[in-house]
């Protein structure tokens, strides 16, 4: 599933780095912390690898 916004893609990248042991889990905040706990490495990789070009910075909640 591709990321819907730049913010979602960045949060997935941070969670993926922690999942792989490249960053400490304690450095995660907000959405990235939730993603780390609820998503697999494969799911995070799919979100994090989404191209950012043409994506909005944020998407309104509920969409």
C-alpha cells in the first residue's frame, strides 16, 4: 500500500529504521511509534519506499 502523504512516508521510514535496528526505538514519536508497534517490516518498507513527488505534505484525517 503506498503512502498517501509525505508525512506518512517519513513516519514509516523512521519506524522501519527502528525495526531494522538502525535507530533506537526510544527516538520514535507519534505516528512512527504506532507504526513500529502495529506494522511488519515488509509493510513499513512498502510505505517508506513510496515516491514523495506529487504527494501532499499531510492528508486530512478521515480520508
